């Protein structure tokens, strides 16, 4: 089941009662870390770390957890380890709750 409302909504997929899959569009090597905005149904995340030996992926999880008020241990990279398009499993949060947290983010936090 996908939860999205409107053109610029993030296409979150409820996996089970305990979690959701969150699509991301990541920009490594950015000037500053930022979470916000939507690109083709994916939440945009920019990180200053370059894509090298998984370092950018670790920074993505850290920044995303902080921005969404989650623990880093609740987030797991499911797919897209070497791609800009990633899917993150978010445990112990509902799709509705995650959408609410995303909508509370500034356009480019």
C-alpha cells in the first residue's frame, strides 16, 4: 500500500504493522546537509560527504534520523547502496506518522 496525496507527496509504502519503506533521492557531495523537497515521489536528501565506501550512506541515515525525529537504529538501507535512488526501511513508525513528520520539514531544512 502506498501513501501519497498530491503531486509533490512522498510515496511511502507500508510494509507491515511495524514499518514503512521510504524512497529517497540523495545528492552526495552537496554544499550542506539538507532534508526536504520531493523528486519523483522520493524525499530529497543532500549530504556533504562524497559517495565513497558507504560513507555518504551512513551520513544519509544520520541526517534523516535527526530530521524526522527517529533513532538511527530505526533506519536501514534496503536498496540503492550505490545509487542516488535509495529505499530506507523505517521501523516502529506508521506511514501516516512519517508523512506528518515529512510535511513538517522546511522545504530545504
